[in-house]
C-alpha cells in the first residue's frame, strides 16, 4: 500500500482511474465477509496518510482530479433509481446485461465504477467497515490542505450535484403528472400538486445557489421548505399505496410509485450534501469521541448506497421484491377477504359448509364421468388437453355460480386470512390464543369441506357407473381401466402423492389468479365498464345489466380462478406426456369418484388390501393437496406483507396443546359456540 501511495504522490495530477482501482484492491479483503480484515486495511491507510502529510495531499489531489475529469450527474440520478422504461423492459434489460454487459464509457463516473468495483460483493465489506473508520479516513484527506485547483475541483463536483438535483426535480414533477398517478389521486388536479411545487422551489433554490457560486453576496437559504414539499410528495405516494388495497393496483403503478419514492429519497440526500447553511457545524461521535461534519456522514451513507446499487444493478431479486410486493399484497388481500367466507365460526356455518361441499361433490362425480368418456375419444394430445380442461373449467365455474364449495380451494384463501392475522411487522406481541383459535376453525372447516365432497362424490359416482351399465349394457370402465384407476391412487406403488403435490401447486396458482382478477376488477373499473356497454344494455335491459355488473365485481376473481384451475388440471397430464416427464395431477374428490367407478367396473370384486390402500391413497391425496396449497399460499401471503413471524415454535406448541386438550374441536365446533351465537343473534334476555 505504501508503494501505491508513493506512486500516486509522484503523479498526483493524473486523472486515470488505474491507481484508484489498485487502492480499492489493496483495501478489499480476500472474501467479502472478512470485515475485520477490511477494517484493518482502512485503518492502515488512514495511519499511513496521517504519518505522511505529502501522501495525504497527493491522494486528495488525485481523487479530486479523478472526480472533476468525469461526468458525475448520472451516478447520482440513475444509480439505485429505476429507469423510466417500465418493469418488463427493465427486467429483460437486466437479463440481457447479465449475459452481455453494456459498453463502458470512461468519461462517466458511473461507468468507471465497473473498473473500480468489478465484483458484485464490494458493498458487503464496505458497509461492514465501521462508519467511524471511514470518517477518520475522510477527515484525514479533508485536513490535508487546499490549493486553488482543489477548490476548483470541489466546486465542479458541487455543480454536478446541483445538476443532479435539477434533473431529479424535473423527473419527480413529470412522474407526478402521470395519468396513472392522477387517476388514483384526483386531488392532484383539484389542489396545487406538490410534485409541481417542489420543482418551483428547486428552481428558486438553484438560482440562489448559482449566484452564490459566482461570488454574489446572496444568502442561500436552507432547503427546509423544499424538504417540506418533498414530504408532501411522499405523503401522496403513501396515500396512493393505501388506496390500492381498496381500489387495486397494477405493475405499472407499482413501478411508478417505487421509482418516485427512490427519486424523492435521492433528492433529499443530495440536498444535504450541497447545504451551505450548516457547512461548518461538527458532530461528535459518541463511540470514538471524534468530530466530523454531518455532510461527511451524509456523503458516506450516500456513497455506500451507490456502491450497493451499482453492485446489484443487474440483480433480479431486488427488482421483483420492490415492484411485486404491492401487487402480491393486493392479490393476497383479496384472497384473505375471500378466505373469511371459508372459515366456519359456528355449527350453523359448519353444516352450511357441509351442504355446500356436498353440492360440489355431486357435480364433480359427473365431471369425473365426462373425463373418462373424453379419454375414450383417443384424441390428439392437445385436443385431449382442451377437452379435459373445459370439462374441469366449466364444471368448477358452474359449482362457483351455484355457491357450492370445492374443498381444496380453501387453503389458498384461508392461508391469506391467517397471514392477515399476523399484523405485527416483527412477529411479536401477537395474541397467540386468537391465532390458535383461527387455525382450529380453519382446520375443521377444511375437514368438513373435504368430508362433504367425498361423502357425496363416492356414492354418486358409484350410482352413475351402475346407471351407465344399465343404460349402455357395458361398464363405464373396463377391468383393465379400473385397475389403472386404482393404481393411480395407490400411494405406495405409484406417484400419487407427488401428483397430489402438483395439484396442490395448481390450487395455489389458482388462488393467486383469483386474487389477481379481483384486484383487476377494482383497478380497471371493469363493472362500471360493463354497465356502460350499450349493446349489452339493449340485450339485457338496465336492471339485468346492473345485476350482471355487480355480480362480475364480486365474482370475477372466483370465476377466473376456477377457469384457470380447470385448465391447469386438464393440461398437466398432456404436458408431462409431451415433455416425457412424470407430470400429472391427483385431486382428492376426483380420486374418490374414480375409486367408486373402479369398484363398479370390477363389480365390487377387490381384495380388502386394495380397498384399504385405495382409501389411504384418497386420504393421502387430500392431505397433500391441502398441505401444499396451504403452505405455498401462507408463504406468499407472509412475504407480501413483509411479516417476520418469530413465534412459530410457540404457535406449533399451542396448537398441539389444543389438540390434546380438545381434539374434537378440530373436527366439529363445540356446542357452546352455537349457544353463544344464538344468544348473540337473539340479543340479551328480556327481564
């Protein structure tokens, strides 16, 4: 390191970045997580500079020359701030740049970082080094004395910062005029928009600053009023984010809000760096006792932020995390509201769920028959996938329209409902008793829904198979086909449970699709647009059209979720056939119907071992269906709410204790709940 400092001291006026890249290489530890080694390197550099004033002066001069010889504005305005291209363009651009990075222009400081920080982990050790050590290094360089050229270099950097402030201000004003933003906050058209007013304040501030730099006796006021305008802009963004929970959102709006927030935050930080009203104030570090300028701390924080953003500029995870969370939150929030209807609070709702599930089991038994008949057509794979998909989709949509319940559709909804109960951001201070009670209600509701499906699907499929035999003179399934159907639900000698997990994944995706379309119905004002269709008004009349629009508003998500769920179930087997991979689905209610159909095809001549294995297979398929879809939905719901739940062991223990003390509560609601509900409905007793 000493040799490098001597080389810099020999040529302090050079503006190439080779020496700077070598200096960072000397500071960089062998592994990014070796923070102690990096800290030692920084302290060594500081001590060398403090021990040799000439080296400190030369390094300071060299760094200022490097900065002043390059365009800095794009570094401050673009690094760590999303571009205006949109989410999907940004996504594909990052993918392309990961394979073939863009050309580097040495005249731009932002591009020079590619040579100074060639890896993508430098931010780890740089942010790990204590701030006091970085500030000590900065203070050593700052106290190395000033020359006329140094002052000119500092002034050029200040001008670049002011240009960045102006650029960000224009961008914030332009984003504040976006129709997407105004549509979600009409007050921006009624009252003075803070996005436009901040630009007026920035112009006034920059005009005073320019005269100050030219030597005029102008007092540059602090940026407090401008910061107030930026706070108002941030308040509007927060308000729109809250409104999206009720009015829906889109990827474009979420991207705009993220970009706007990033621009506002960056503008705030740049204003601190150019502030001249507190330039001479000092702050004492409580840990080390040293004093430093607040601007040094702000510069360090911004520098570390820029370095991390540069290292992660092609990362996909951050792009998804910052832009998809709000949309995922809305999707799971809609699923949560739907999930409330899938939780039976008392015996009346419990038996209502049983009847609703039984109705679904009735229709699924016919859907199972139609699928078997469609398989006899021996159609081309894609045609067969279409027939299977339409059988599932139209059947599930009919079940939804008739207000019946498919048991396995519950977990994706109820998981979001449970996640909504984890409203503590840090996962602490939660009412575990209430959460356990909710979980118990969810489990017994899912139990009765599955029970309702299979207790009707089995006898109905059995009767349909015998009816087909009496009408057609031959069985619906041949003995070979019956044996194949029984093998499909065998949990030991087939991949039935693995296929059940795939079906659980399809259930999870269907839940997301349902929430997405509920969000889309609200955000795109689909009911209002339907109500405005003149040709539909002439066809249905005003009253029926309003009813249709209201129904679509409340049921678009459910209809589309069921439609796509049917497509997923119907096409998985064909997908596996085309790819030559073991991909298929097993659904508990359909497996029950196929079991009954196989019994008729074999004329009830099966061994007790086959009956037991098939029964266990159906139960196992149901358990895997529920477990996979519930786990995936709960994971996404927690991630979308950014909830960190730290009490899983306690919650698991509390649920187990509840099971050992009151196991029947997991199967049926206790009678006292029904009594309490009756009292609640009837009101207090009359004197």
